């Protein structure tokens, strides 16, 4: 069984995710699609796929105690 290599999330993207979570600490949940779109606006040249970016966002939010709204758009 082959394992897919996971790319490292750039530091500036990680910091932006943490900042977003801190700014929204009053909300019990975060929208995955909203955060992905916000990250794409801030970092249009980010080489991560939406899946990789969403995975990082979801893991970070869960670690911080947020619940996740898995409302990503299906292509």
C-alpha cells in the first residue's frame, strides 16, 4: 500500500489560520469553505490543493476546540 506524501503547510498560511481562529474565538464552529476561500484570497499563489488546505484548517480548528462545518463545495 502506498502512502501519499503530505506537503508542508507554509508558515504564513499556518499563521493566518491561527489568526482567523483567534479572531473567531467567540464562534463555536468555523466554516471550512469560508476559511479555504479566505486563505485563497490572502495567498493566491499557495500551491496546496483545496483538500490539503482544508485538512490543515480542520486539524488546526479541532485542536483549538472548534467544531467544523464541512460545507466545502463539490466540483
